[in-house]
């Protein structure tokens, strides 16, 4: 079906990031709930048309680990509107702030890592797409406990149009050393970002938290230099500040593999999935699906209570 701005009823705001604003909407003709992302762009009409053409590849991305794409169009000559599957538990950054202890339990981390790697591997092997922006706010969870990727960079023109606005837009603390250095970067750069994310979700603290508090270009440049020069972050031999115990050894080892600085040595998503005896053992058989389902149900309830309180 063709999407039309007049058919979309906005229900609530879900948040905004560097590139745009996301809201929950109802598509009136089909009565389907969707998420709508509005991205302001001030590029020429030909470029806008090119962006819409490039986004069409998203129609072909079908995987349980990828947010479904419903369509995109240009509105008022100055915004790109993207409609996609709505995920009712929201993104992992918000879920983390609601989680008991402020941390993700081990079974959840296992299913999450498996889902992200499956999504990345699907995008890359089937469509040659690299995600480029793996971070907690770009991984969503459904009430059934499924994890799905969104916001991957398929449109070069769209990236250009957004990046033009501000040089530091798109600079993120989840960026891999090879990307910061402007060297070849590929699907393994997403693995680095996932490794950082797993540390954050397991410990409850973003890896570069102390550093990002000092804002401004100098702070960011300084930090990027540290990512390139320092030994990579790790949970090995660290004590969990909440439980006062060591982190699971297989989790620590898995994260250490993801955060190998040399991308020639770091494994790709499909190579990591091939190791079915380590951290990911049992995930392909769905061993943790039930745990995640129960956990997602709890999160869903907390979200509902929260929105009741907000009223
Ligand atoms: P960022 O990812 O940098 O936070 P975005 O503009 O991509 O910025 O998204 C804003 C927020 O909207 C996200 O943090 C997420 O919580 C929410 N969001 C994005 N897409 C969806 C979706 N499909 N379903 C539910 N929530 C979403
Ligand atoms: Mg996003």
C-alpha cells in the first residue's frame, strides 16, 4: 500500500536523536500501529528522490531480527518520513533504565547477542548492508521478547544530507578504532559496537560514561583518540558493582573477542555465530526464549505503570 501523510494519526512521541524524531502512529486505512521517523533535510529535489529510491531496498529486508519497513516518502519538500514496525517495549537504552538492578540478566544478554549477530549476518550476507550505528537505542524489543535492529545506513545520500548539518552528528562512542582512524571499515565494526553495548547492558554503565560527561568537540576528539590508543574495555577480572561477584567467564570472553582492536583478527557476525559451544551455546535452539519472554513481560508492565504515572 502507498503511504500518505493524511492517513497517519500521531498517537505519541517516542523520542528524538541526531537525525530526527520518532512517534507512534496509527495508519488509519489499515488500522495498523506503526513507528514514524521524521528526518528534516534541506537537499535538492533530485537528491530527495534519490534518497527515497535508496530506501527501497528496505522493502526487501525480511528477517525476524530486523524491524520491518513499511515505506518512506517526502513531505513538504523538507522532510523524509519513514514508517516502520512499532516495537512496544521500546529501545534497549530505555529498557536498561527500567531493569531491576539496572542490568540485563545473563540469559537475556545471550539471546540479545544471538539476535544482533543474526540480524547483522542476514543484512550482510543477503544484502551487503553494514549497519553502521549499533547502539542501545537502535535495538528494539517486542513484548514477546524478540530483539530487532533498526536505523541501519542503507542510503548514502540520506547519510550525507544528515551529516552536512553538523560535523559531529554521527560521531558516537560506539565507533570502532578502524572507523575512527578512517581505515577500511566493514561488518566487523558493528561487532565492536555490539561488544561495547554488551558491557553497558551487563554492568549497567556506558563504557565511556565518565568521558562523555565532558562535552564539546575537544572532549569528543580526546575520547576518540583514547578508543584508538588504549587497551580495549573488558569485563574480565572486573567485579559486578551490584552483585559483588565476577561476571560470567563466557560473557567476558565473548566481549573480549568483540573488542579486539585489530579488525583483521576480530571475527565477523557469522564467524561468531559459528561458535556454538561458547557464550552463545543453546541460543540457536531457543534455550533462553522462555526467560526472555517472562522478562519482557515484566518490562512491559513497568512501562505501562510508568505511562500511567506520567498522565
Ligand atoms: P536515537 O536512536 O539516536 O535515540 P532516533 O531518532 O533513531 O534516535 O529514535 C528516537 C527514539 O525512538 C529511540 O531512542 C527509540 O526509543 C524510539 N524508537 C525508534 N524507533 C522505534 C520503533 N520502531 N518502535 C518503537 N520505538 C522506537
Ligand atoms: Mg535510532
